[in-house]
């Protein structure tokens, strides 16, 4: 049967890394932690946790970093799990079942369950996100863009799992805002290089429309205060980006 390397990209994730490592032990034949210059005690935690292989390199952007890490996996299959993500019990069972036989597809996608400051977001536009993160090492690479790059499996032979990945995207507003600011900058650069331009009216109107889309059309109002905060952050990111 095929074997699986779980790749965990990280930087300054001391508050997350141990829980992430433990969450993937039931499915990983190899845990490959790819660090991009942590200055906290992330690396110490990785070493004391045991059973991990550590690689390090400077960070350019997410796609570039992951594409560097993927070929270094020992095994034929890889699963990319960010430090703030944890596979749920159903996803663990499904992946173990896949690896016990011969997978029919070359890549698998699944949905994410989003958490904001400890609260699960059932709506807020966050309940429809899908990620392709389980694939054959030699067939999957991330699109060459700075932010929100998606993985592409060269054969196009992709299946869907029913399990989900729990994504604790915002555990601290300070860290979250730093991340959003960085993402907005990268998104702006990506769009500018593709020839996108925006007017003053667009800067004023687009964030408002984005908030209404996520808060009213996609149900953020049903998530209470966390939903309002999350949708506000989406609108702020949109404003900064444009």
C-alpha cells in the first residue's frame, strides 16, 4: 500500500505546532515540518515532540515554499496541513482507508470547518471553502502566485472526501491582522501584475459589497458577533487589497 508524508509549513507557530503534529500522527508515515525562520520556540517544540523531520528555508510566499517542500517528501503521497489546521476524525478514517488500498484518484479535496477566536463559523461565507491538499507527490504543485494559491494535480484526476479539516484561522486578533495585512499586499501585487486596476469608486464600493455578500447573502449574520467580526475582516482585507 502507498505511504503518506504530512507536510506542515510553519513560522512562529509555538502556540499551534504541537497540537498539529499530534493531530496527524494517526495518518502520517512521515511528518515533515518545513520551517521558514521561526524566532519563537517552534523548533524546540518540534524536536521535543519527536518523530518529525525538519527542513528549513527562507519564505518567499506560500506557493513557492510549499512547492519547495513537496519534492522533499519521502513518500509517494503528501498531505499539506498548515500549523493552524487539524484533520477531523472522519478525515483521518478516510485517509487511512485510502492509504490501506490503492487510491483511484491522484488528488483529493475536502472542506474546511472554520473557527474564529474559538467560535465555529457555520456560515459567514466560510462553510463552502474547499482545499485540495492530499495528492501524489510528483503530480501536485501550487499555482505560482503570492497568496491563496491553489494546488493543481497535473492529471486532473481529483476526488472528494467527506471529512473536513478544522481551521483555527484567527486565535489572536493581533496575529490575524498582521497576516491579513501581508495577504492584502500580496493580493494587490498579484492583481497589479495581471493588469488589474481599480478606481476610487471601486475602493469605496467593493468592500461594502463584500461585507454584505458575506454577512447577509452567505449568512454571516447567523454566526452572531463572531460572524460580524469575521465578515468585517473580509471587507477590511478587500479594502486594503484594492
